[in-house]
């Protein structure tokens, strides 16, 4: 449990330090993300973004498990 908390803390720290560069990535604006923008209504469903993040997290957890 301690190791997991330390790794999570390091990831959060790195994300905070790299935030100026991470915000410039096109995550959330990929082809396949659904955006419906009408007056008084906005719907955003990031399907492609969710799939990519899921694959990356699966790979990371798989590597740490070994």
C-alpha cells in the first residue's frame, strides 16, 4: 500500500510540474469525441480519449505488476 501511495504521489507531482506542456496536447479534441453544442445545452462525450487513457493505464498497471 505504501508503494502504491508513493507512486500515485509521484505521478501527481509530475503532472503538476508538466501541466504547461500537458494542456497543449490534443487530449479531449480527438476524432471520435462527440461534441453537441446547442444554445443552452452542451454535451461532450470523449469516447476516443477515454479509450486511449484506458489503454495507457492498462499498460502502466501491467508493467508495474510484473
